[in-house]
C-alpha cells in the first residue's frame, strides 16, 4: 500500500479527511494515520477507500499502478494462481 496515494486521491476529489472518515465509518485520526503510513488499512478497508474516492484499488496499492494491478490479479479469489506457489 502507498499511503501517499490515498492522500493524493482524496485531495484530487476535494474530499476532506473528516468527510472520508464519515464515508468509511472511522475517526478522522484513522484517515490521517492511513495517509501517513502509521497504520495500514486492511484490504477490505482499502476497497472501501478506493470506492469512496472513485479510483481503482490498484492505484492505491503501489507507486506504479501496473504493479498494483498485478498484485490484485495475483491474489484475486477468482484465480488460484499464486495460491499454489
């Protein structure tokens, strides 16, 4: 996960930490900690963040969106690839 990507996407959408926290049902301080890397959101929470910010999850997972997309494909429940390794 790339904490800076959450902040960038949030600011690009014009959403405050307070508003995002309300959308996700968490405290504003949690959003701040996500954005600074003090805590790492679960993959489920990352999905909720991506949905709230209307961005692909892969954009939030990596510096490079292609790497994030490859990560998601590798661990997708729709494929057993990666699980057998």
